[in-house]
């Protein structure tokens, strides 16, 4: 604790020292024993125990089987981890306790000055020593007897002081416990956010893997169908090419036969013409009758039989969506397995 800085700021060293000895929980001077936290801040053991109990409602006593707990320092919000002994495992600050003893001895030996106690504004010589319950203000006895509060209900100042101080301490404990609960909720929400990001990345990877597998299957099927078209193309073109070769051979034979017939027709000698004409005519007639070759059917070159309709696949792809029912079923199956285990 920086006592010197407080002494320099205030006029009275004792007042500065008193401010340094105030507990941040009960707002009163530390009551022994005083415990020192790992962050070097001090608390009354009772106040520390109240904060610890509020932050750890299931912790019962030093003999409890629960292994300990945690709470946050009300001064700096540093998280204090305690073992199974609770606040009784914290070190006592004997230096602060000795300073408190010296301060109380010094205060008891000092004479009470007039200015140290609040005085009534209406009766300057009267000390404020009672509390007006009706008006909810402290006042003096003269105001109750002759002044503005003569018809009001009053109570001893110390009684009201203790009640208000106790209520304020309870409010502080509630706030400290509420802050710890809020911090716990924030930590849980941060963990949930981190888990959501991790689960989203895993879902994205799984979705990409499934679509990649589907794309690979489509590519494989496309290659298979292309191969079938190519095979049909090769078979048809080979058959057409063989017909072309046959027709070319027949055309060459017919052309040679025409030349032979023309030469025979130009023969002027009757005897020479008649020797070959009958056989030539017979050959031409046989060639015209027996030279019929195969032909291709109409539409033979069409490839309409290899048309594929992908409308149903297109509709199926457009209809693709996540199945919440399946996810819920898997989730409940997982819970059942955990219960069985």
C-alpha cells in the first residue's frame, strides 16, 4: 500500500492513513484477521469469505469434498484461485493488522475536536445525534424537541447507521457476486462462439468433400457416356468407309467394261466384232444385274439415341438442402450412447 502518496494528498496524515485502511467490501476499517490476496490487495477475512461464498454457492466448509473455488478481487478484478481450505488458506497480513492497532490506539488517545462531529445547521452548538425516519435525514435533539422534526418519528443514529451499513454491505456483496456470474456467462459465451466457429469450419469441410465426391462421380459418368458415343461413331464410320471402298471397286470395274465395250463398238470388221460381241454383252448384263451393293438406312448417321436428359438431376440439385431432422436424430443418438456409457 502506498501510504506516502495518500499523506501528500490530504492535510492530515491520520486521515490519509485511515483511507488506506478501509476495506473495499464493507467500507469500514479492516477487521482482524486481514487476509492478503495474490494481487497484493487486502480484505477482511469475513468479507473475503462472503464474496467467496457468493461466487461459489456449492462450497460448504473446509471439510467439504469440493476441491476449492475462485472469485475476483473487488479492487482489480484479478481472479483468485483457492484450494479446499477456502479463504482460510490465504495468508494473514500481520503488518496491516499491526498498523490498525497503532491507529486505533492513536485515535483513542486524541481528544475529540468539535469539528470532527457533524453539527446541526439550525442549532450550531448541537451535534447531529438522531435520525428522522419520516424525513430520512440525520438531525439533532433540539430539532426533534423544538424544531422542524418535532412531529416526526426518530430513531437512534447509530441504529440506523448500522442498518444502512449492513444493507450497503449486502448490496456490495450482491454486486460482486453478480459481476462474477456475468464474467462466468461471458466466458461461456466466448467458449460457445469459439465452438461455433470450429463446428462451422468442420461442416464446411464435410460439405465440400461431399460435393467434390459428387463432382468426381459425374465426371466418371460423363467419361463413360463419351466413350460409348465415340465407340458408336467409330463403328458407323468404319461401315460407311467399307461401303465407299466397295462402290469404288465396282465403279472401276464398270469403267473398264465401258472402255472395252466402246472399243468393241468401234470395230468395223463384222467377223472380228461378232467373235467378242456376244460374250461382252453377256458380261455387261451380268454386271448390271449382280452388282448390287449394300446401302445405309435413312438416318443412319443420326446420334439421337445418345441424348441424355438431366432435368431430374437439375431439379434434385436445386432441391438440395440441409436436413435438420437427420441432424437432430444424430444428436439424440449421440445422447443415448452417452447415457448407455
